[in-house]
């Protein structure tokens, strides 16, 4: 995709967040005054950036503005864009982009796990990767069917068992198929679960052990899917998951459906977990690899710009 059209996807995806105070704040011709900081604080809180992160960003911005003697809002916007980009940037490379890898997709019910896997399978397959899917949500019969539809659309393989089967056994068979077909990316769907359901969390541990045993040389990332619409609750959810299972990254879905896009900053800064993908719409190519600069620029852009 062209760079400009990708930026437009981010802008549209963050449309509901931008149309709040944030856009108006920087469109104003007023200079930098007390009101500016107050409104910026309110805008970041409303965008669900979280209190601690908002305070830190405001402090840093204030010092930079003083130091560089910035007097107009355009200048302030440029500095805030850099501060936000730095806050959400990750230095950790994503193993799935470096070579063979396993992605274990987890999260509570209905956050967008299966849909995201479908989009990921499609995108990696288009990039020439050989993808295998494991339908390890055996809780609902419809779950494997739903994933099967995506596998067909993306033209990738999938392994499933019947309803109620052991998810770790599904993953075991999917690994056999992955090896036999010479694949280089295995993505495992799992049933929606809460962090405090011990048996379900143990199930994830078992799946990870099977992967570690059968594919010892291949990195396995557990990606937590979070629904951006839930705002700060998503941050709490991530914290709770991180306490009971390994958490290597986040897929943040439904950013297009919420004014709480600031939650991205909160996840990155308060959890130190990289956001790897972001859902900016319902289309098959609307799951975008996370890009710190595009996110920061799109978040603070207004509609007059392109
Ligand atoms: N607008 C929008 N909708 C999304 C996005 N991602 C997922 N959805 C929708 O969210 C709903 C739930 O998605 P699923 O993929 O079934 O969620 P799940 O986590 O697999 O659900 P369970 O398997 O029941 O736990 C579907 O209607 C998706 O179309 C997104 O980025 N944007
Ligand atoms: Mg699902």
C-alpha cells in the first residue's frame, strides 16, 4: 500500500478520537497559554491516555516549549507528536517479521481475536509467507467454522478438531501440519477467557508448552487482543493477563469505533508491552502493523491536512 493511503487509514481509524478536543486545540490560532495546557490535559484524558501518562506528557511538553521558546500551537503540536511517538515506539523487533514464528492469540470474549487472525493470515500470505492456522478455540463449534472462512479467504491451511476437544491437541496437530507443509508462520486462535479463570489460564500454559517442545527453535509470541472501545479497562485487562501469563505484545482492535484512541499511549507506557497491530476498520486490510510515527501524526492531525 502507498504511504499516503496508509496514513489515511490511520487518520480515518482515529477519526472519532481526533474529532474531539484534540483537533480543535491545534487548529486554534491562539498562542500557548494556561488554557491551552488545561484543554490539552482534558483532551488527553478524554482520549483515555490515562492520568499518569497525560501528566508526564504535559510536563515534558511544557519544559520543551519553555526551552525552545515555542509560541504557537503548530510548534507545540510538532513537539507533542514527537513525544507521543517516542512513548509508543518499541525497540523490540517483532519475531514474526524476522522469520519463522508462532503467534498465540489470546484475550477475553468478543475482542476480535478470530477476525484479527483472519486479517493477519491474509496479510502475511500476501507477503509470500506460508501460514498455518490452529483452531484452538474448541469451546464453540462455530469458532472453527468462523476461522475456516478466513482460512479459505486467505488461502492458507487450518487444523481443527471437534467441539470440546483439547486445544493443546489441536495445536500439536497444527504443528505437525505446519512442519509437513513447510510453513513459516503458525497462528493459534484460542477461546475467549478471563485472566481469573484458573483452568482456562492453565490451558494457555499447556498450549505454550506443546509449542516449546515441538518447535523449540522458533520464537512464540503471545499476543493479547484488546478492544479499544473499552478504553482504560483494556489497560486493566492487559495488566491482569500479564500477571498470570507471558505477554509479548498487544493487538488493539476497533480503534475506528472509539474516541479512546489515546489508550494506545497508556498501554505502551504503563505496561511496557508493544502494540503490534491496530484494527482501524472492518475491511480485510484494516489491521495495520503498528507504526509509532503514523499513530502520533494521525492522532494529532486535522481534516484539512492530508
Ligand atoms: N470496527 C471494527 N470491528 C472489529 C474489529 N476487529 C473485530 N471487529 C468485530 O468484532 C466482532 C468480534 O470479533 P471476533 O473476531 O469474533 O472476536 P473474538 O475475540 O474471536 O470472539 P470470541 O471468539 O467469541 O471470544 C466481530 O463482529 C468483528 O467484525 C476492528 O478492528 N474494527
Ligand atoms: Mg473467536
